[in-house]
């Protein structure tokens, strides 16, 4: 995992060094909501009143490559539509509850499930590659009065998370009997802080609001390479799936190079 992060950082620094004098940049602030799928609740059920829903805030920086001065950055090239976004993302407020048919049964075990409450918050850093339908130079500088520019994305993040657990039946740290039997075994809980690598896929669109300012809507699916994000590690079939979330955000992006003279395709 450390090797992967090192490679990503080295590649990013190399791109900055090689193309920094020509690249165009923008910064953004995004707010949104997410729903997370964990060992709590009923997997795949997004319609419960509990929902396991939280909020997200992101600070972003994006590099565009249409102005690199490279012979590869021609008007019709892949680079004319490519952007790389680096991101600091804060996710909080995800309250977790057991719901569904197993928690709704008329039994003591179901009552123990209903009494459990969990919470997850995490901060992640990473980058995503974005590929746009319209050429970014035309869109950002409004060459052809282009208002919308949809894109697809793929990325990688590294998350620093914290999870919590409580039971309405009592203090589980001193009396594990308040929890369902599967969570009493050694190693069945991993409560506290941790880290995880994650990947993301999704789509979004920019809207050209005014000179140098875009609105941005983004929808992405984020998959964590761990099952410990929620703190539940019981060695049973229903608790062996890695966590994932769906995140929707709306943001404002400002082009740092707007109004400066462009020197396109210098080769």
C-alpha cells in the first residue's frame, strides 16, 4: 500500500515539474451527501428510514493538459479532454443501525441488533482521472459557447477512518453479553482508528456559470479494500463484505488561469 502511494506521489510531482509552466489549474469546493453500505443494516437497502446517510465536504485541485505544449496535446487528442483532480475529502455523520428482516424479528437476538448503534467518519486524500466529452480548452475558455461538459472518472484514495459502537442495553466494553453472540468472539470487533485504500468510479458534469467559474455535479461509487471500516469483524458469512459508499456532490470550481493569455500547442 505504501509503495502504491509513493508511486502516485512521484508521478504527480513529475507531471507538475514537466508541465507546470504550461498546465492550467482550477480549485473547487464541494458539498454533498452519501450512503454507506456496511455490515450494519441490510445490504443493498437504500430506502430504510435509517439509511446510513452522511455528509461530505471536498477541497479539490485540478490539472488540465490541453496546454502542455506537447506534440501529443493536439486539438483532437486524448490530452485535450483529460484532467487529473487531487482531492481532500471529509465524510462525517454516518450513523449506522441494524435494520431489515433479521433485526425486525420478535426475538432477543433481534432486540440486541436493534439496540446497536455505530458511527463512521473518515478523511481521504487521493486523485481521480477525468475524461470529458468536450475539449477542455473550448469549454474553459468558452470558445464555442459550451455550457455543459459531462465526464467519466476513475480514481484512488487513501482513507483515515474512525468508527464507534454503542448499545442501548449497556456498556459493551465491560459486558459483551449486551451484543449479539456473533460479536462477542475474540477479533469480532475492531473499534477505533484505521486506514484503508479505496478506489472510485463515477461520472459528473460541469456547467459554465460565468467567466472562470463552473458549477460541478458529481456522482461516484467508492469501494474500500477493507471490511473493518464499520468495526464489525464477525467471522460469519453476512459480515465478510468490504464496505462501499455512493457519494453525490455539488460544487463550485474556479479556473486559476482564466484571463491570462494562453499559449496553445507550442511545438
